[in-house]
C-alpha cells in the first residue's frame, strides 16, 4: 500500500560532511543526489505528491557563509535539474515566502515553475523559506481580509476554509513524513497538513538516503494501522 503524499525532512547533510572532514556545504551538495533518488523512486511508484523541506524560515540563523552557499546551490539545482524534471512529466512548485530570496533566485524559481506547470505526473513541492506557523499565519491573514471585505462570514469558517488558504491546498494531506538524520522532531514543517500523517524516523543521513532506504520507509508505512481518530475496527492499513 502506497502513500499518496510523502513529505521528507532532509536532515544530516552537515554531519555527513563533518564525518568526512569537509565543510557543511559539501554535504548539501551531496544531498542533491538523494533528491534525485527520491524523485525517481516517487515517479516509479506512482506517488502523487512529494514535498521536500529544503530551507526552513529558521535556517536564516545559520552562519552567513552557509546560507549564501545554500542559495547558490539552490540556483545551481534549478538550472541543472528542472529540464530533467520536465522530461519526466514532474510538476514543480515552491512553497514558502520566497520574497526574501535574491531577485536572481526568484526569477529562477518562476521560470522553473512555469516550465513544468502543465505536467501531469509527480507533484514535487520544494519548501523554501517555509515554516508551518508562517503557513498558518498567512492563511489567517487571507481569511481576515475576506471577512473584512464581506466576502466571508466568520461564523461559516470551518477547517475546510482554513485548508483552502494553506499551501498545498489542492493536494491530498500528507500520508507519510520521513525524517532522516536520527532526530525525532517535526521542526515546524507542514503543521496543518500532517495532522494524521504517519511519522518515520531513520538514522540514515540525507546524502545516504537512497531508493532502498525510501522503500524501507514505504514498507514500514504499509504495516501501520491508520485510525484517523477511530477505533481499531475502523483502521486501514497503508493508504
């Protein structure tokens, strides 16, 4: 049984590099290979959506040199990967507040998203300058604006209303969250969208997370009983 939507917290790049006596950015570069592997696995197994946590809103607190290197790496990845994504019918989107990025990076994002906009295969979401709390706040702001303009009755606001203003609102909720690197935290990632997701933590550092490791996470997911607040009799295995 396969999840429809998988989200991955790609953790461990820095530690992977440190073990090899390299700068942290060396690990981030190595992690691109694992991104390719995760996308390839998702395409082969007909997963509908894959959301990757590339850069959180808290990552700006890292050393300036590392942040600058990450930005350059983002530009490099877009320039070198988007044509291959397009070739394999992958539709790319970038979620998060990209206004803080350089005009150069914003333009690369815009062009990459436009190139793949009509594709019908895997939906690949890159979370960049993204935070789950930010996502909730921007949703609330839009709802308040609608209410002030008398376009929305506050008494009629439901969970579905909130969801409609959240990022990824046109996609299914996340079924499976994978975090690499041995940590057991959500780290402000898709707080609304993962309400009933299964969580899978692995000690594998992100640059070592290959298709075999991804398959292991899927097998673990398939064995879970998903109750969605119900009883064991209501549970479904997998998705």
